[in-house]
């Protein structure tokens, strides 16, 4: 790897908890096929539109709800499952303690710039600031704010450019394989993250000499 100058973190599923398992747990709790809720959020046209800031959160939520209803079979079951998912997601800490410690350690070492790149809808930047997350990073890119969403290659180039670093000197950490492959395709170094394999990320960063 070329000399590393920046580390860019995804938010949901990396800095925040294992969202895939939370979605799956709620599916089980309501007798829905595994993947129902994840697909209802991520595999609908409204997802891309919301993450590019082209529709508001309420319109996105309506699209999600209709997709859950189509599988659940009735409004009440769908609404209960979505409410349970909201509660489970809301109970997660803004950043997993171990990941917060890692970001703080990287910042203290001062050997790389730190970025955050998240696919999220309008208003998410304000929530990150309110949760005290924005100040941990040199730059934060929220997709709805810039009109570009992963896996669009341009959003990775933008994140590197805003940090003042060439893509080849950036490491992108993401839990979604399509995002990892897109970032790799535009020259970033990548790490396909899983909370169960967090030690692998620490090993990588230590081998690059950026942990101090």
C-alpha cells in the first residue's frame, strides 16, 4: 500500500453497530422472511433518491412501509415491525465504544486525516453534529448533502478531494461489498469491515504504522 494519508469510515455498520443483524432480528421477531426489512429499506428506488437528497425522509419512509406491507400482508404487522426496528436502532450508541476508541487513537497519533462518508438522507448531518460525531473527523460527507451516494465512484473521489488527499493514499472502510468494490475501482485502498472481525482492521492499521 502507498503511504497512507487518510482513513475514511462508513457510518452505519462500521462506526455504528451491526445493523444487518438488527434488521434480521426484527424479521425473526415478526415472522418475516430474513432480509425483508433490509430489502425494504435498501432495495427500493426511494433509497437511492433519498440518499441523493432528491426526496425527503417522509417520502422515503412511505416507500419503505409499502414494501414491508407487501410482505407482511397487513398494515398493522408492518407498522409494528417498523416501530420495533426504530426502537432497536435507536438503542444503539452513536458510535460503538471500540470504534470510538479507534478513531480517538488515530486522531491522537496524527499520522492520517480522518473522514466519514455515509449514505444518509436529508437532516443526517445535523444529527451527527448533535451526537458529537462530526468533531471527531477532519471532514464528513453525507450523501444527501452532496447529491452523490455510494457506490457511485464520484462520491469516493469527492471524499478524498475534500480531505486534500489523492485516492491512492486513502483507505476506505465499509461493510457493504458493492461500496468496497467501487472504492477499489477508483484507486482507494479498501477494507471490508465486519464487527466480528474488528481485530483485522486493527491489524491492518497497525501494519501501516498509523496507530501511533
